[in-house]
């Protein structure tokens, strides 16, 4: 059991009685046996192609700003890990990532300081100067709203695909949920060597997402940059499909479903020198920071058998991607592992706002 390409999931099929069964089978396969898929025909439930083009234009405009404008919204000024990160300021799989980005989210007020510290992973955005980028905040806000709607639709379909009622996963979310996204620019590499591409051109290192699900709009894609590790340990390049989103299972969904859904390792290799930069816009479907594991409805024997057969073949698989805090919702709430991983990845931000917690995290790495 492995894969050499990503399955394509047509969302229209979920709402046609003649194709719904096939859709559910295809989605179940993607969730359990791959952990990634390409989503097409989602516009009626989320952003249109016009919306995607608009958000791409705003991303290009932001990264083209003089550096001092971007540094006005530097993440180091946010205790909620939101804002701009320059190239070389984030660490994944123990190495520096060669990308610049701005982290954004559903606009929420800062949480009370009387709450447990992990609640600080949510809070207000740092917005670029509206006089410089007047359309930026409205475009981001609208995009988050439409992606949120799409992710809620997908949440219900995921539940049904693994044998739960449509609302079977709703308990892990709250009404005023903060969803997150990034605008990410990967500059082309200064290295020429193909031999060095995997080890020295780290756009973002090998990792699993600490989310429920992630939806990636590959705005400007360089062939072979986004790669998924299959269950034989081989890197599978993700080919850009027109008018699509790349969707992957996160560790929180894997934990919530007792390992039925699979969070698969992936990475980004920086584009080769002279090939141009890559622009990626991921949207992260998070869960309630207070969510603990709850007893779900019984899974069908068919789904459990798929999981067990997969895991039997994975006993020798599972490469070292560096230390990550893996969620265990039977012991700690969802926000705990998210907070710890943000500290690990953004150590300069943690040094300013959470120095004691940073020392604790570094001692565990």
C-alpha cells in the first residue's frame, strides 16, 4: 500500500445522488491511505477562481513592498505568532527554512491573560499599512470567510467518509473559531547542484501539519517543489492541477480519529536558481484550543480494517522529521501542542514573549 500520485477529489460528486457513493469511497481512500488529495470544483462552497486570483495579487503586492513596510508587521511584535517572518527566521525539522511569509487569521481579540497560556495562539492580526495596501485586509478577510465555509463543508464530508454522522466531528470546533492562513514566498535557490537540492535547498523541511486539515492554493508553482513522502519513503512531487486546492490531513485529525486518517510527511524544496520563486497560500483548519478527545461513534469495521492494514505495512516506515509536539487530546487540549510547536518554530518570537516556555521546549528537543 503506497502511492505515486495524489488522488483527485471532485466536490461536485458529493452532492449528486448518482456519484455520492463513489465520492465517499474516493475520499475515504485519500484520507486513510494517502493523507493528501487534490480538490476540484469547490467554487460553490468556497472561493471562486476570481477570489483566488485576487488573493494571489495581494500576496504579490505584499512581498514586493520595501522591507521596512513588511517589518512593521513582524511576528516578533505579536504574542499570538501572527505577522511577517523574514527568510531564515523559521525552523523546521531542525534546519532553517528558506522562505518569507505572513501569518494571518480570523480576526479575534486577544484572549484574557487569566486563561492558560496556550490560548495565546489566538489573537488579533498585524495588518500592513492600509494606505500602502488598501485592498489587502478586505481581500484576506473575505478569503478566510470563504475558506472557512469550504472547510466546514469538508468537515461534514470527512465525517461521513469514515463512517460517522455528518456532524460527528463538530464537537471539536467552536462557533467563534479562529482559522489561520499564510502567504508564503519561496525565493529561488542560490545553489546549482541537483545533488544538494533535497538537503540544502529547504523551503520548508519535512513535517506533518499540526492542524485538522490544510488547504493549499499553489498560486505560483515550480514543478517538483511541493513533495509528499509516500509509504515507501519516496518523495512524490505534487503537480499543479488547474483550478484546484491541495488538501492534507493534519495531526489533530489523525489523533481525533484514532489514527484512521493519516497525517503524511511533506516538504517544499526551494526552486532551482533562475527558475523563479514559488508562491503558496495555505489555509489551516484548526480546532477549538480547548478540545479534548471525546468518544466518537463506533467506526465501521471496513474503515478500521483499512487503518489496520495500512499500519501493518507501515511498521518499517516513519522517518525522523525532527522533534514535533504530537497532539494527544486524551491528555492535553488541542491548543497545547499547537502552542508548543509555534514556540519551537519561531524561537525569536518565543524569546521575547515566552522565554521560560522556550527553555522548556528546547530542553525537550
